[in-house]
C-alpha cells in the first residue's frame, strides 16, 4: 500500500504526515489492519526497539473533584461507585509506589483529582516525591495535579519531579462539549509551564467519546505542536454514573488504527497505552505493543486493570522486553534536546479557546497531565461508525477496590 510505505519513510525521517494521510490511516479497512500494524511497527522498532516502558499510577486523592469533565468518574455530580478519599500521606504513597516498582515499573505517576493544586498541595506532593526518590534509586516521578499556577512547576522540579502530565483529551473544537469548568487554553498553559520549568511534558488524548476522525487527527497534530515527550492514549471507560456511560464507540480494530495514527504522527515519542486497553483492545492487546512502547502496569485511578503478572507475561509472549531502569526511554536526539514529538513548536492552534480540561488525567486514564494546546483546523466529517453488533462490555468495567486508599494489596 503506497500510503503505508510513505508513512514509514516519513516516520523514519521524523517527518510530519499530512492530515489527509493521518485520516487515511483511520479509514483503513479491517482487511488491511495487519498491514497498518506492521508498517507502524517498523517506525516503533526503529526508535524504541522492542523495549516496553512500565509506568505505575498512584491515586493520591480520589473523587471529590469540582470539575465537570464528562468522561471522568471523579467529576462533580458523578454517581459512579468509586473509592473516595483525601490526600494519602507521603509514607502511604511511597508504599503504594513500591508495589509498582517491584513489578518492574520505572516511572511512578502521582495523580490527584481537582482543578489544580494549592501551594499546600504542592508541599504535600513534594514531600511524597522526596520520600519515593529517597527509597528508590533511579525512579522517575511524574506528577499529575491539574492546572498549575505560576511557580508551582518549578517547585515540583526542585522536589525531584521528572515530568508533569496534563492531557489535551480531545480536539479544541469539541472541548466545550466535554468540559465547561475550564478551557482548552488553560490546559495548554499548564503544559507550557511544565516545559518552562524543565519538566518532561506528558500529554495525550482520550478516544471513544463520540468524536470524529477529524477530531482525533486534530488533537494528535496539536500534541505534536506542543511537543510532549510522552503521549498517553486513553480509551474511554464508560462508567455508569457519568454523562458518557453509554458511549461504547470503539472496537479493538479501531483502537489499533488510532494507535498507529499516533505513532505515525509522533514517531520518536513515548506512545503509552493508557486507560481502557483491557476494556477495548481485549485479546488484541499484544498487537498494540507493536505500536506503543509504554504501558501502565496494574490498576488505574478508579478502575481495575489486567493483573500485573498477566501484563508481564503478555509483554514477554509478544516478543518484547521490559525497559530497565538503566535504559533511556527516548531516542538519543530527543533525550539530549529534551524535546517532544515534533519540532519544538509553540503551542498554537487555529481557533478560539474551547472549554476544556479538568482534573489531572481522565477517569481511568493515564497519568501525568494534560496541557491545553493548539488546535488544528479542519472541516468536520461524520462520526466514525462502529460495526453493527458491537456490544457494550460493561462486564469489563471494574471499580478499583484495592491498592491506594484501601487496606488491600495493590495490583502490580
């Protein structure tokens, strides 16, 4: 297929595909799916070999969020039966992190619900970062605390944080349909603050909220402009008790096409399979490792994930290896420059601010951060069609009842 040959060549040269090429990836048929995976896999292996980076989430504060992000089980007005608790103490958070690190994770993502941290909250998280770093040599720590005020990113960096996560989640044009309590521009500003403080920026998206192919391409191109080092790709977990509970718009095949498109647009960036992989990729999870070079180990913020042991077996059985603490994740040119997925362009985008973001990562999503940033203009098309007979797999949505905030051992 000429399209795939072109995209592989561009990916190996770090050239940006056109919007039309990115849309064409999402429009490929199931008959061509393995060809798409194989092509994007060439780009993934060129920059990252067969290494898989493991990340581990610690939910420092669960629920009780004043923001109204429609996808989130922790949102204002959510009736999802999730765990609710206030801040973990530094020793509790460090103990929770230790479980993930023992399972092979090299990065711990510290997440707290809320619009953004107070200065006192930054002090709490700083103490937690120091406790984790003191007890675990070489560990990476990413914070995901929502919108940052001036000076807070610098304080987190001084405390030892390596990265900050704030997800764009969806296109600028559709953000107002998802959240009304803050703006897309707020998210962009937070990512810029992380960059300016010397933190590695982490920002991604959520697929499956009823968006069009154009929206997915818009947000990924916006991410490329914002230049994060890692891009978490979340697949919506439709929690009962949230406005998007009935949005079951994904098939395993569509999830793979989305991951392939992200890899082609951001060829040399850490692409992370985040929340919802078990729910939507299901038995095709191993194929996704040919596209993404990073996953979350164990459970998510408010939902349970695949058993940690099963994650490790899946990685080995698929012919991949867990990235060691002594290995550098990013390719040499990016690690040296501290860059993101494209040219280090200023955020930008071509539209007025849409209502955006929210409290840290998505309900079940990934970890560290979401910046608000540049949209990409384009005409809207119809929403992607899901094949008839696609069933809602509500049986796969399990509320987390173990780990942080409980007396039960974590899944790691």
